[in-house]
C-alpha cells in the first residue's frame, strides 16, 4: 500500500468540481473501494471551513473504478454552524463509478488458492468518532458475520493503541465470479 495522503491528492477544476488520479498502490482486483471513497472525503474537505472534520460517510456502488483519472462533483446540500451535508459523485468517462471495499475476511483469505470470486461492496457506511492524526498506528477490527443468498454483510471498527474507538462502520457486498 502507498501513502494515503499523497495518493488521494485532488485538483480543483472549479467550484465543486475536482479531478484525481487513483494510484496502483491501492490495487486488489481493481482499486480498493475505501480508497476510491476517500477521494470524496478529500473533495468535501476542500469545500468546508477549516477545522471541520468528517462525521460520517455513506457510499453506494454505481459502477466500477479503474486506475484512470476520475472527476469528482460536490454539491452542498445543507450547512449549519456545526454540521453539513454534501452529495458527491465520482465519474469515470462521464459514468458514475462505484466503491469496492477490501476487508481481509472477504476478498482473498488464501490468495495462493486464486479464489474464483470477489466481493465488491454494494454500500459502505462509516462513522468517524474522533481524529487519528496523533496516533502512531491504528487497529482495524472487522468481520463478516452473515453470508447468504450471494450477499455478505460486514462490520468494522478502528481502534488506537490506547483502546479508543476512532471509527466504526459496515456494509453489504455481493459475490461475483472471476472465472
């Protein structure tokens, strides 16, 4: 994996429009879904007042990302004194793209077996509880407690070395054959 800060840099095109170039440092069977979703966070961050931090993220898969430049459009839905809401579209070749999320229990538990399926994310929901900038490392604790009917649900939490919960989330994935 690469440097997330460097690999999610965005370029402002005009008010509410940005461009980004996904890095192959974040490749699984394509770009990692959480990595692609992070461009949306960067774009919203470029539009809000300094000092405001993300509180949550909900993303739905609309298509498949590739390692080609993407265009990001941000529309402010509502902003108050302490919170706001933004709608973000990420496009590739003028088509909406999707988010695929990698969780070690879901994508390739035994890569040497070359599994004949992948698990792209249909949706992802993340709640950010506190900043992590001062933490030396973070522990991601995830699981997929249910798998049925070609779908599996997952949940995850992110902890600091001191045992503080920094983020939590979950989502739903669909099994796709690769062979």
